[in-house]
C-alpha cells in the first residue's frame, strides 16, 4: 500500500500513551500489530480533514485509539450533524453511515466495509412500511434508526434505543392516538410499550445479537456471581429485560456504570462494550458473557486505514429519499429527553 507499516521505535513512542490506556484489555504482544495502523490512521485523518465516529461496539483499539467521537447511535447521529470535518469515517454499521450522510449531505461519508449490515435493517423494506400504513390507516409510523434510508423515508419519526420512550410518547401526543406503529424491532417495541401508556403495533424483526440472550442465562449468572448488577440492552427479549436491574441504550448502560459504580456488573449486549467500559473503570469487575455482532466486527483497523487511503467506500443516498428520511430523523432529534 506504499506506506511502511512497521512497529518502529518512532511508532512505539508515538503510541505509548494510547497503549497505556488500553493495556488492561489488549495484550502487549498484540500491540505491535495495532500500533503502526493506529499511527498511520491518525496521520491520514489530519491530512484528509476526517473524523472517525466510533460506535460503542467497536473493538478497543478502534474505540480508544483512533475514534474522534464515540457513543450510541443517537450520539453519533448528533455528532454527524455537528462536525466541521470534510470526511466522516463511520466506524459502525451501514445504517449509521447512511444516517450520517442524510444529516450531512455535503460531507463525504465513508464506510470501511460495505458488508457491515444489521439484521434489523435487513428485516424490512419500504414496501413493507407502505403495506403497514394501508392496514392501519392514520396511525403514526415510528421507525428505529436501525433501518435503511428507504424505510426511514416512509416513516413519520425515527427513534434510537436511547430515546424511544420519549419519542413514542411525543408522536402519540402529536397524532392524538394511543397506538403507534413501531418497527422493525419487536422486542424494543414491546419493551418501550411496557414503560409507557402507548400501545404498539410492531414487526417481526430482531437483533441477531440480543435475541440470543435468555432469562435462564441471567438467573445462572446471578447464582454464580452474588451481588451482580445486570444491565441489558432493550433489543433483548422482554423476559430478559425483566431479569435485569436496568435496561438502556449502549450509552445508557455506560452512564449507569459511571453513576452507580456497581462492584460487579454484566452488560447483556455486544462483546466489545465491556472491554471499552472496563478501560474507564479499572476498579470494577466485569462479568463477560456476551454475543458478537458479526457486522460491527467487519470494521477493523486495516479496513479503516484502507478506507482513508482510498477514500472508499463512499455512502450515497438518493437526494429525494434523503430529504424525506431527514424529516423523520430531524423530528426525532427535536424530541427533548
Ligand atoms: P445503541 O443505539 O444503543 O448504540 O444501539 C445500536 C445497536 O446497534 C445496538 O445493537
Ligand atoms: Fe444490528 Fe444487532 Fe449488530 Fe446492532 S448488534 S448492528 S442491532 S445486528
């Protein structure tokens, strides 16, 4: 690739501070593999006037060593709308990159691996949404951000797991209805309905990572780890959420750990979360059962470097679809939490 990527003394010195931060979760023998990539990515970012938006499920070397901004889907969307950089590299999955492009159409948005999809986004099409509207005329359609731009364009408002309760209450009030179509995550919809007075009509979509957790798994974890605090993502089935002490978005779980400092905690979500949070809270014990998201794991340091070197793959959204999807996203961003 025309660039010397050896673990030289200069690279070791330049990345020593970063390694000190992640040394609890990245073995020392792995650092010579990561460090030259990290140094080159950080140099190229400056050259290209690029920012890397890293989701909370990125591996620690991406999350802590090259990302300029990290967070849940909601925070990344807000940052995409705000950043002054010319280029956004989305260290996350495709729907997140599309959301960034819709919010910042004048910027170049790159996804390091176009195969980084999402089982929820793949579960529903724009035609499905149109059919749902025909079946339930007059009801508002509230769509999880984990969907394609085409699906967002058919929606009245978007939500993330971080704001779904506030958004469903807001849209029900605006439409003067007690029932909202909330798609495509059947579990998120049911978990949100349980926390509000709003009834939901949903879709048969699910996150392939969170649907694997079971209530028995949580009970077994508690039995094996007395005093354990259990935090779960609301994409988990409702019977799993019922066993947890708290359910919230990836950022919601991180905030809970920061505020409550549970001595022993398990995050019922994607595997990299515990690594990333453990770096910030070395005094807490993280129990580590987790499920990997194969889509998030497509994003590697090598893929990010290649993306910045070649300025690929650029994410584009049809301007008419983009304008319609933006209305639904902007409505979501305007809801006060
Ligand atoms: P958050 O919005 O909580 O970060 O979730 C995104 C996601 O893909 C969870 O599986
Ligand atoms: Fe989609 Fe689930 Fe992966 Fe999140 S964790 S990107 S919801 S498949």
